[in-house]
């Protein structure tokens, strides 16, 4: 199995298949927050790190940030439609179901204190994006203001997970080893806040 994973296709094939897949998966993960988008970006960065193309890492960064931005803005727009609608919408209901009450209260307090800048932190903290987005919706933040705050948030998020991938690629000579290391690290990072909350409540 390891030998099969280690046999990567040529760079042209990787780029032709990998770039569109990266964009679609990250955008989908922003809309449906169950896809591990951080691990996807880190894995793509590992593969790009081992490629000979000098712009491979830049393309991964631009695609990841652009897809995350598009997904966030689309989800926020759908959520605003739900807020304005008399009966709400399934997107707004889905956001409420994924935001624990205590996390939502914290997000609302941080939004009142730090305003739009809290969007940057929410993108970097695992499971922090949805409560902050819901707090922005309930506060009636205009789409234009959300877009302005979300641009640096998506850029910072893409840089962070790409650096994790570059670290994995630089530590291991084989791309598949770097991918495994990057995925393991992103999963560990995403699990820490949940473990911390359970430990604190217990």
C-alpha cells in the first residue's frame, strides 16, 4: 500500500488534477464544515514543495485562499438570506446546530470587543469559524463588511496550513511521508481545542 501511495503521477498530471480538486474541496469544506480543509491544503503544499515548478506553492496558496474566501462569502450570503427570511433557511439552521451556545456567546462578546478583526482569529482557531460567522449574522453585519474582514482571514489561514505542509515536505524526502506528517499535525491541531474544552468541563 505504501509503495502504491509513493508512486506519484507526473507533475503535469498532478497539477491538472490536483489544482481543480484543491479548489473544489476547500470551497466545499467552507460551505459544509465537515471536510478537513486544513489537511487538504497542507497535503497540497507538501506535493507542491517537491515539484520542480517555481510557482507551485504560490498556486496552491492562491487557490486555497480563493476557495476559502468564496466558500465563506457564499455561506454568509446564504445565512443572511435565512436571517431576513420569515421562516429562516436550512443554511442558517445548519450554522446554529454547529455552534454550541457557549461558543456562540464567546464569539458575540469577541465580536463586540474586536469587531471585524475577530474574523482572522476565527479562521485560524479550529472550529472557531462557524460561531463567529453566526455571531456576525445575528449582529446584522453587512456582507460588504464581512468580505473586508474575511480577506485577511483567508490569506492568514492559507499561509498557516501551507507552512505546515512546507514543514512536512522539508522534513521528509518522500512526498507521501510529508503528506502523512502534515495530515497528522493538522488533525492534532484541530483536536486540541475539543480535548481542552472537555478537560476543562470535567
